[in-house]
């Protein structure tokens, strides 16, 4: 009888230990889930460049006034060389070029966005851009690439502001480790071509591979000639 009772007691202890082990496992899983949720919530304002599930190793990055400026509904796109009326609203020159590059590469498209907006007036924007350049500012960005390590090639599209790329583009380039990545620049301009932007990219990203760039006059981005130039350049640049 004593032997039988001993067996029952031992069996009960084993069952209790197993139950505790399962309970701890569940608690650990819940804790891990909450931690993951917290991390996700913390990065809720982060724009992930993976927008179409293509899993491309090509990232097309662009900076444009459209997307960082609050324009009025009656903004005059006819008199502005940097604004275009699209079927879904305003389009910037850099965005149009980025979309053409996407057609050729099926890369992922990412827009550099700033926390602080730019003025809707063109002259006011150029004045702010001049102040940022003079101060060698690095405007705080509102959009970020979560998975930069997945990309090998970066097409970088931007307007020329005061002889080089806008300062938010500097912010973008300095945010990531772009060593050993290939950067292919394209600028929009109204007479200054690429300015000093290629030299400045090389200075900011000394360990990246910088390929030949392309300069497109802003007022020509919708022309067939510009589209052909961009398409030919992309084909030549693909590695």
C-alpha cells in the first residue's frame, strides 16, 4: 500500500512539473509577442520601402517638392517647371522619373520626406533651401527605409537646388551604411545639369560605387525624348 501511495505521489509531482513548464512557455510566448508589438508600434511612423512585394534588390529613391509641401488646391502647375498635374493629383519631376525607372527595373520606390514642410511658394522654397545649404543643415526625415541591407543598387533622383542636391538628400545618404552599394544619380534642373551633386554624393558615400549620372531638364520630363534618355540610361546602368 505504501509503495502504491509513493508511486501516486511521484506521478503527481511529475505532472505538476510538466504543467509548470508549459505555463512558463506560454508566458514567454506572450511576453515575446508583446515585445514585438511594442517594436512595431514604435516604428509606426516609419515608411518601409517595400511597397509592392517584388523583393527587388533595386531601390529607387527620390526627393520632390510634391510630398513635402502643402500646396493649395488652386496651385498653378502651368507656370512651375517642377509641378505636373497627374490624374491622381500633383506629381513632381523627380517622381515622374522614378516611375519611369520603376517601369524598367521593377525596383522598389521610396520618397524622402521631411518632418518640416517646405513653403508652397517657389521663391520661398528656394530661400529656405539657400538657408539650409548655408547652414549645412540636415533636415529631420519623416520617412525611413527599414530594410536597406536588402538593396544592392540605389537609383537616386533629386532636383538641383543651389548647385547641388537638396539637404534632405544629404540626410538620407548619411542615415544608412551604403558601403559597397551602387548609387546611380539622376538630377532635374533648369540649366545647371548635375551641378556639384555627383561630387557631393561621392564625398558623403566614399565607399559606395558611384555610376555615371543623368541630368534631365525639369520642363522636359514629360517629353518622349526625356523618357527615351532615361530608358537608355537605365539599360546602360544596369549591372
